[in-house]
C-alpha cells in the first residue's frame, strides 16, 4: 500500500495540490486500536497502513479526494459506523448493507464508501440506489486513482468538493474546447443563451451548493438542501427547469434552460436529491409543454 500511495501522493502534489494540503497527519496506533475495539474486528491491513500515513482529510474547505468522495478521519469513521449499525438494526442488512461494511469515505449526498472487514473489498453504500463493489481492496482503489491521475483523463475543481473525477468513457476524445469548458475552474453555466450579457445571471453547481453570479460577481449561494421543489415547464418551445426555495430566500426560484453549457453538472446534482425519480424527470423534459412538478422535499 505504501508504494502505491507514494505514487498517488506524487501525482497529487503536481496536479491537485489542494488535496495533499487537506490530508491530516498520521493516526496514532492507540486511535486505530480504539476503533478496532469499538467495532469488534481488525481493520484490513492496507487501510490500516494508510491511517498510519494520513488520518483522513480535514473537514475544513475539503476539496474532496476521489470520485466525489472525501476520506473521513477516524472520529467520523466511528460515528458513521454507529449510524450504519443503527440503520442495520432498524431495517435489516438486506435494506441497508452487510454488517462488516465499515465506512471510510463519504460524499455530499450521504453515500458512503465502505471497506469490507472480512474480504477487504471496497463497496459503495448508496442511500437511494443499489449498493455496488468498487474495488477488490483499498490498495486497488488507490491504484485506480493513480491510473486516473497518470492518464490525465480527469477533472479537478477544489471548490466543488468532488475531488479527482475520472472522465466518462464517452467523454474521452471530445473536442478540446468542450473538455476545457468542463474543467475550467471559472466555468459558469449561463442561464441565457442570448449574446446580451447585461445583468445576466450565471450559475456554478458544486457538490454542496448552487452559486449564483451576476455580471461575474457572486450574489448568492444556495445549498442543495434548501431546494423544496423541482418543476419542469417550457419557454419559447424549450424545456425549463425551475428550482423552488423556501419563502424569504433570495432568490426564491432559480430557472434554468436545458441548453446551458455543462447542463450535465446540473443533472448530476439533481440526481442526488433524496427520492429523485430520474424516469419522471426525463418524461417531464420530453413533454415539457405541460408543466409538471417532478420532485418535492
């Protein structure tokens, strides 16, 4: 594990320095043993070795780590373990996850990456989707990250909280202009396709919030958790997505065309809303002449 981690850290130092700066100092052996005693099992050797190098990431201004996940320090690992144990007690393992899955990373939607204590495999616990195996070990997961970094086929925006994001297979090989538009830290999603930019609102979607800009100046930040309704309608024959916010918010509603550059970033984050129905959303977009509420909190 130490060998592959050294390769990962060297790549991060030149390509994503903010991630290196977010890593915590090593965990103490007593801290690791306390966690093992708490969960009643020993940690897989490769994950244990990593903890002796870095005790997860700082939670302040966390840029993420890999594939939208951030690595938790041991204190948060134990808290997440206890929450999963409570969930397993309430709904059973079939409706949650096996009892030997121990969380070590989380994303903004509540999904968790877990190391399987018996096999050492890394699996994803998804709150609104099927669980899935991600790698056959923690070391293999790091190896996958190294391959992504080494290939250069990734994006990284420290403000998004996503960490290193491997490009989708169908995105590799796209025009350079399109790749630059998706990777540029200053990329903003225009709310209007017209050339008239006077007082135009633009938006940037991160893992945690929607940032609203007017003439290039940020005027509002809206957490995804504040959205209470998503409505689809039409304007000038084109689908329009309206995000409603609680009364008194500024703005109280955000309206977005589906023709904005990088609209996939919007769709990706909408898909993380609890209870989101992707099929209902697609159906509403295809028949946008009829206004439809596709999601409510």
